[in-house]
C-alpha cells in the first residue's frame, strides 16, 4: 500500500484549466508584444530626439554666426558712415576758395602776392 500512496498525482484535465492555461499564454504573448512595441517606440523616439537635438544645435550655431556677422557689418556700416561724413566735410571745404589757397600754399609752396617764402633746413636727427 505504501507504493500506492507514493504514486504521482495525476493532473486533471478540465476545461477550466485549459482555458486558464490559454489565457495565461495569451497574457504572456501580449506582454511580450507590448514590450517589443514599447522598445521599438523608445528607439524611434530616441532617434527623433537625437535628430531634433542635432538640428537645434546646428541652428543655434548658425544663428550665433549670423549674429556675429551682423555685428561686424554694423561696425563696418558705422565706420563707413563716419568716413562719408568726413568726405562730405572735405567736399564742403574744397568748395571754399580760402581752403584751396591754403592747400596750394602748403602742398605746392605757392605764395600770395607780396609774400616771401622762406624754407628752413630740416634738422637731421642722426648726429
């Protein structure tokens, strides 16, 4: 009799147990599918975020370069405006006969009537 007690317990095959087993297998398959879908979604999301990050960085550096170029152009514009003002002033002076006479005396050693021109020797600095 002891051998009879040691017999393996036989599993009952009932419809309920089969249903539960199938439901458990379906849950496991759904869970695996969900994990796969979430993994693919995470990879795609990471790629999109990476591309967006690189694009933003490139745009940022491009904007900074354009700002620097704009600043340089503004400085150049201010310089040219100052030069334009000085040239306009020189044009006004060149319309003045007294200024022209002064230039002629200074640059070409011309004199007015009755003036005497004295040239002083240049002092040499290498003694």
